[in-house]
């Protein structure tokens, strides 16, 4: 099924708002049959003759005529000016453990106010949040939440951070960037959960206002990105390089899918690339796949496959390697590279013990990189 056919089929289906939004109060629901769209000028585009524009936000470089929308479905050319339709239009809002993002080296045991709008600039056939990422903004309920209100909501929920997550935050760039600025003024961190399909200029601007980025590296071949992501691998690798060279904390997640991206030779190549281009201290999470969306014919990832990937990563010199979606597995814990003791123990999203003092192992004093305060 192509993207346009899916969107036609999804129209009117009443796709649900993320659980938890009403519990933190104050947001105003607008039903999907009464679209709640913004009309805020977008950033990162150029005007062309005859009221055309070219979007420069992501590598797709959508060239659009009047009244046309970009691939993401949430940015529209109106008379030669490009607008975001989802500025402050939140369709999912929850208080989540930071470990759920997952960030394992950021404020362990705390929560993040997690928000999203509709839309995405790729189309992963295995998407976990396709109900909001693969639809137009008219097809979901939208809640008005300004950047200032988002920051206040995080403070009111005792969250030290806001996470831009669930869909692809690149497509609501303006809202994310403005919210991050407001959040920083109030002493809050901003965490970005992204597929990394973004151009260098907007990425550089984003890195000036956020604190941590988790990149989903969906595979290590262009063939996989072409067939199952409908995107490009090279820009994602450039995003990882750029974040690693900045002052922003970086973590990487690899969803390991049986028969599709689980070749151990490619995983070894990936680990070597991460070590050489991003550094040996970047946390890497190998997460278990569960069948959903358009990939329902494959089984969940065997635990042995995740363990093999983790061994390869450690053998290639990566210091902090995890398995994800296997609660209680020893690969969820953070181990000190010096004494090899567990400095943070985890069971799913729950933290057991934290044996760190000022970012160092309490046993041997080895520094453990991350955001700990």
C-alpha cells in the first residue's frame, strides 16, 4: 500500500489521541472532523517563481506548487509562502519515564513530558506510532499547547525535561525549537527522539537549543532504507556525526528486525562506523522488534539475536551497549568500563540502584558520560 492509498483509507477512522493527555489537564480537544490547523510560516524553505517553493528542512527537498503539501503532510504552500499546519497542535501528550525514550544516560529515574504532532518525513513499514505519524493532521484530534504552556505543563508534572517524540519531531521543527527555548529559560531539558532525516542547517540550529538527541538508526544499508523506510541512510549518518561532534548528548537505537536488518556482518560494520565516527562512549541500544503496522508476518526478535549484536558491539570497542524491550535482561544495566560493576540497574523502565557520584562510578571513580543532573 502506498502512502496516498493509506491516507485515503485512514480518513475518518477516528485515530486516537495518545493516552494520558487529559490527566494533566488544561488542553482543549478539537475533534478530527473539525480540523485544528495552524498557519505559522515555516522555516528553511526558498521561494521560487510562479508561487512555487522548495522545502529545505529535510533531504527530500520537496518542490511544491500553490496549495500543495510536502511529503510529511503537515507543511503547505499557500500562495508561495510555506506554512506549518501543526505548530502547537499536539496529538499525543504523556508523562513518560525517560528510560522509555530510551535515554539511559540522561537523568535516570525521572520523567519527561512527551509530546508529538501528526506527521513524518519517512514511512517505516514497521512504525510503532503509525496512527499519528502516517496521517494528515486533519485525521487526528489536536490539542492547543503553546511552547510556554508546554514548559509550564512539564513543571507542573514535576518533569525535568520535555521529549519531542512518538512521530518525527523534524516535521514540527518550529514548534519544537521554540518550545526548547522556553523550556531552557525555565531550567528544563529538551530531548529529541528522531530518525535523523534532517538537513544540516536546521540540525545545527536545533542543536543550539536542545540537550540530548536519540537517533533511530534503522539499518546499515541503503537497500533497507529504500525498501522499508522510504528514506536515505546517508543523511542519518551525517546527523549522527553532527550530534556526536556537538555538545549535545547522543544515544543511538537500532530496532533489530528478523531477516530484514539482522545480518551480523552489517551490524559489525555499523558498530565500527559508530565507534570511528561518533566515539566509543555513545550508548547504543539494540531493541526487540514486535510485529505491527505493515510488517506483521515476522516474529519478535529472538533474544539471542540481540545478545549476539551486543557482543559484537562490545567486541568492537563500544563501551555502553544495551538490549531493549527485554525487561530484566542484564543488558539493560549500565556497567562501569573500569571495574565492570553495574552503576545503574534497570528492569524495564524502572531504576533499581544508581551507583554514581558526580558522574563517576562510586566503586572505582571512572567517569561515566551522560547528563546526570
